[in-house]
C-alpha cells in the first residue's frame, strides 16, 4: 500500500529534530548567490554583446548603459537580492535625467543581464516584472520637418548649390548620413536607376585598438539593406560626377561617391561642418522661412512629404529601411495642420 504523505509545519519539524538529534538535515538551494551584479553585468557584456554587434552599437547602446549607469547603481548587490522594487526605484531615479528612449535602452540591458543570470542559475527569477513602469520627465527632442512647399524650394536650390548633389540624394531617397557617406560606385546602378544600400560609414571607438576609426561594414540591421529607386535626373547627375580627384597632379580614383577633398572616406563630423551645414545656412539665408534641418530631420521630411503625397506607409517603410510601421508612424510622420484642416473641412 502506498504510504500517505503528511504535511508538517516548520515548528513541528524543529520539534521532531530536537527529539531525534541523530537525524542530520542539510538544507540546499538550487540557486547559488554567487555573483555581484557588477561581475555578471561585465561578463554579460563580454560574452553576449562584445563582438556580436557592431562596435559603435556596443559602445553607444550597451557598454555606456551598463558601465555608466547600471553598474554604479546596482554594483554592491547580489543578483538574487535585487527585487522588482529596486528596479522600479532605479528607473524612478533616472526619470528626471533621461529620455524615455534612453530608459528603454537600460531596460533592454537589464533584461539581457537577468535573463542570462536565471539561465545560469544565479537567481531564481528576473526582477523585471510586468508591473515595471518607465516614465520620463525629460521633454523629448522635437524633430522638425519641412512642408512640401519648403521641400520643393530646397530641392530647387540644391540643383545649383555647391555640394547640392549630396543634398538632393538625401532629400529624394531619405537615406541616413552614414548610408550616404557609405555609398560606393559599386552601389550605383545607372541603367536600373537605383542605389544599393549595403553599408554605412561611421566613426567609432574600436574595441581592439581603443582608437577612433572609420568603419565601412554593413548596416544597423537587415531591414536597412535595401534597393532604392532614384529619378532620371538624379541618375544622370550622379553619372556625370567625376570618379577621380587630382592630388599633386595625379588622378586618384575615389571609391566613395561622396568623399573628402583627397578622395578618401569623409569623416562624418567633417562632412557635416564642411558640406551639409554650409548648405543649410546658405539656404536659410536665401529663404529665412525655411528652417535649418539636421540630416536626420531630412529623413523625417522625406517620410512626411511622401505620406502627404499619398504614398503608403508600407512603401515609406521600405524606402527608409524601418523594422515596423509603428516606429515609422511614431517618429517620422509629421502632421501638416493645413492639410488636416482641409481634410476636416474646417
């Protein structure tokens, strides 16, 4: 006959042990409190992120978040001692200093740290629970965009301006600064009238040499790899652009379509100061009603103008290389009040 199980309270168990001192009980816990947050967070960075993402993503998104903010706050705590209330208090303390987007980066890092900690038996469960709330009291940076009329004026101005071709490419295609500077002649198909977006050019702190280097290697994610059709005008202007530069009387082939005066890759901040910002300043001087934009705001402008022209969100998503439509709608589409007024018959 199968013996019936019995349940005893803790006090009953203690009393029985006192009556039978010959019985030895060793209490074990399957979860070992063996790591401080600082130790495991550093290990997580080196094992799960370093070398798995691009250097600039690793430095800007993961390393900076973990070493500048998460470790200083949680460093003296064991992983298994950190509670959901500790996590909430951390985000509450950050709410007056950082934007919601930055807080989301911290949450992403914490999720990775604790998920791997649970998988490696360093804590029984993650303290990032569903009740966690992220709130920021920092006003988000307001991105501005040109109207369709301002866009048309700027595009016409670029046709005759120094460095105007690169501005026209940015405006028509909606590509980012890194994608523009990463374009090589192999990416340009004149007969097909399109650009292959395959690489970006960024300046980042190398994890190996610990020095700032230009990196021309792939894009942020697979969604950014795309083929963008261009107008006949843009194709002809690019075809007529010289592929050589004269250096000390010698013709040197410039691999990049938009390059430095020496034919080499354009350092992004040098390009901004020497080519992009002068164009914007000159445009604003000629047309004071047209605001100066950043390269990223030109992406916003292109999305908004295309949306205003009736282009579908899906097509705009494909053009800009976005992961999903939600991000596109939230960040890139700017409502024109006058168009909305006309739609509402006000």
